[in-house]
């Protein structure tokens, strides 16, 4: 295995290592010196195996624990963060499986907390969309909503819409066509369905629905 490139990263202490023309992993300058890795030189099978099965998996686990000290991550978010750090896929999978086994990441718990915090301020559609973007599966999202509902944390989107319109000083009986359209667009952007918006805004005066 030929070390074809050792490229400095933005941190200047970490280097991207390419083997046989393909990116392989990231090492620190001290590790390069300790293992006598140089551009244009051969990397022994023993050294490569040590890097891939001991050095990088251990570091990826420590990196995961450090990340999780400051905030929660979904499984996908943590995987993406490790990949951004240059960890090979096998090391990413091992590290994520490690923290998951100890309960440090749990997509169901993440989804429940995320939903509970936004339940009275965001539409269900908006919450689901945000969680999907974070890598939480539709099934886990449905289960999290169901568990919260079983605990009495139900969502009344009609009441939420009316509360938002009141907060913004919107009055259906005096609003102009332009104001109605503006409010309708605002509520749509917050993820409420057109049907629920029209139903909520028509409660006071049916002819005032946008």
C-alpha cells in the first residue's frame, strides 16, 4: 500500500491520508511521526490494520462521546458528523453502535423530546419534516407522537392557528384581502394544512376565510 498523498487540513494538526490514490483516513501529525508514515512510502499491512481496527475506532468512540456531552444527536446526525471528520465508514459504524448500546443516542427519545418542545408552537407536518431531515424514520416519528398522545400531550392545531393569528393582531372581521392572504401564507409556511387554516380562520366568520 503506497501513501500517495498527505494533505494538511484546516486545523494544521490533522492530515488527510490517501493510499494508492484514494482517500483513506485522517491522522494527527504526532501519529504520522510515531508510525513513520511519509508520502511516497509504503504503509505496512500491520500499520494499516492497527490504524483501522484500533486507533481510529477508539478515537471515533471518544469523539462521539465528546459530541454527545454538549447536545443530543440522532443516529444519522452523529454518523454524518464523524464522516465529516474523515473517519472511515467501518469506524463510524463501530463508534455509533458503541454509544447506541449504552443509550447515549436513541432516535425515539430524541423524537419525543423534539416533538414535546414544539408541540404547541409548530404543526405536526412541520415537526415531521424537521425530524425526517435529521434522519429520524417515519415509523419512529409516528411512535413518538403516539406515545406523547397516550401521555395526554395532544395537539390542537386549530387552537394553535387561532392563537398565532391573535398574537399577530389579525382580526378576520376587519382584515383586508391582502392581510388575509398574508396571514394565510404565514400559516402555510409554518406547516399547517390549507384545510385546517381555512377551518380555523372561518370559525369566527365563514366569509372571512382566505
